[in-house]
């Protein structure tokens, strides 16, 4: 069997359904953009899927798109779409603007080196 | 529960490092050795047969390969969080690379002395992009041992690119490689315009 067909079946169709056919994430999110829950759902909200709720639950502390995707076993693209919804409905805050590490910031190098030395 | 205005939420700045190199060179192993979380991955399992083009001679038996990326996290204080991404080993999946490389502080290129040329594409890629990188030679048992000068010559690397030996399975070794990388990135950082 063509492995691409398999990929198509299992990894593309389901996420596509979860994101209701949307592939365009509105939020400007990178794999390492962090999201954090700022409001807990009551369970009565209209338009929140189980995946949305799962994301809000996970993001009690800041988590990257990559971590959310891995934890929920969803492609990063789907997580971006869902985070866009949650951003609109005010359940999560997302790092803003697009995080680009400041390569001129001496403090950043020092913090990273100290953190690595403490490993 | 009271809602928190989003501009009041303090979040660390993520810093991204990449672990690259050829098929089966130890990328996933190194991410796992240094990460504080179990390495996470989005994985599409390919069999040797569907992979086809990979030459497995002299390499530990391996029946699957990782298509997407695996990653780990290292907390570095309150203000920053370090994310490590292992890149896909096969060139045909390099479309994932551009997204991974965007905004990366630097990259480790892992090399295996039995198949040194496998790391050329990674070296070329980071050179072209201007991403700071170091080459770490993963010491597999039974692999020929060369001294670093020989490896450096064989790779025809510019003199200022650090090359070091490592054992991808050991945290202390991965830590040393990452420290060398960040120091190198620091020494290569663009000079602020005045
Ligand atoms: N002896 C020895 N074995 C190693 C070392 N590093 C990795 N291995 C083994 O080599 C094999 C491949 O390692 P991986 O970490 O999966 O390599 P990878 O680069 O992630 O592979 P792909 O993602 O498929 O390209 C595994 O069986 C590892 O256990 C090492 O330093 N020494
Ligand atoms: Mg791997």
C-alpha cells in the first residue's frame, strides 16, 4: 500500500474534521508559541469541541503549540486552528507578537547558558 | 474564576535549538538525553521498505524512521524556555525544516564517522541559512575513531565552526554540546546597529 494513502486516512482526515475543514490558522502561531488558559470553560459554551476543552485544560501553565500537539496527538496545524478559536472566545492568551528570539539580547544567552550548566 | 487580561499574563520567551544530521545518527537519542520532559514527537512510521533509499549498512538495525520532528524542553529560569527539535533525518522531509529553522538560535549537526557524508546536507543547509551550528561526532561503538582535526578536514568546515565528540545517550555529553553551540551562537551574534 502506498504509505501516503495511510497518512491521508489517519493523520489528515480526522484533524480536518476537528478543525471543521478550516486549515487557515488565524493566530500567528509558531511551533514554539506559548499559550496559556486565562478562563476556564463552564461546560455550557456553544461551539467548543472536546479538543478545545482539552487544550484549555492542558494550558493551565504556558505550553507551546508543539507540546499541545504532542499531548493531544494532533498535527500542529490543527492545534493552531483550535487555538485561534480559543483566542477569539477569550479562553487562552497566546504569546504576542510572533516570538522571535532576540539574538542581540545578552541576557538571553546568559540565561540559556546558566540553565544548560545547571542541567 | 476571574479572567486575567491577556496583557497581564507573563510568559517566558521560547528559544529554539535544532538537532540535525543524517538518518539514524542519534538525533532523537540526544533530544531525549537532555530534555526534562519525555521527548515528544509527531511520528509517521515508515518501514525500511517504504523508506527504500536509506542505506542501512553498518548502522544499528532499525526498521522505522521518524518523519516529523521530536522535541524536548529545558527550563532556563523564569524568562526563557529552551525547546530542542530533532529534525527529520531524510532529505525528502526537508519541507519541515524551514519552519523549524526559522527563528532558531542554533543547530547541532550530528555526524557518524562511518557515514560522514550524511551530514553534508545539514551543514550546507545551515551554512546557507546563516544559522550558527556546531558539528558533534556521535561515537558509536565499533566506528572508526578519528581525531577532530581529521573530521574537520574531511568536512571542509570553516576554521571557526566548533567540532566535538559526543555520546548522544549521555546527558552530560549533550549538555556540553549545547553549551558549545550557545557559546558559538553568542560569538556569532549580529552586532547591534548604533
Ligand atoms: N552505541 C551508540 N548507539 C547510539 C548512540 N546514539 C544513538 N544510538 C542508537 O542508534 C540508533 C538510532 O538513534 P536515533 O536517536 O533513533 O537516531 P535518529 O537520528 O533520531 O534517527 P532518525 O530520526 O530515524 O533519522 C538507536 O538504536 C540508538 O539507540 C550512541 O551514542 N552510541
Ligand atoms: Mg529520530
